[in-house]
C-alpha cells in the first residue's frame, strides 16, 4: 500500500437538520464503502436556472479506499436528494496507519 486514499465530497440541502444528515451518513457508513465522513455547514453561491442562488448547505467529505471509490460514487448518485449533486473526488496521501484503517473499513 502506497498511502493513497480517495476523498469524495458532496453537498446536502441546508434545510436538512442534524438528525436527517446524520441518518444519511449512517446509511453511507452501512454500505462498507465508507470509512469516515466529515460534516460541516457552508454557504454556497452558484448559478441555477440562470439565477444566482445563495444557500446554506452541508458539506460531506467522505474518505474511502481507491478500490471503493467507483461503487461509492454510484451509491451517491442513486441516494442523493439533488437532481445534479456535487460529487467530486481526489486522491490524497494518508499516513500508513490511517490508510490501513481506511482500507480495513472498506473491504
């Protein structure tokens, strides 16, 4: 193992409360494709239907193994409340113990 993991990020609607976001995160964890999720609040400014929107959202940063990344993206696409969800991924270097833990959680 070279220490590489996958980090995938998505956003959820700001009108969802802590319990709803938490339930969605627990559902993601139950797939065995996810080792860890980091949840934060943000404000997003974007164009939608030719209008500028300015909304609160939840940012969900998901850590997984490289091997689980494609299956995770497929799950996100099917289980996301947005018509066009933000789903972006990148490779990240993790320290050996953390990378091993990620790998073990997503086998």
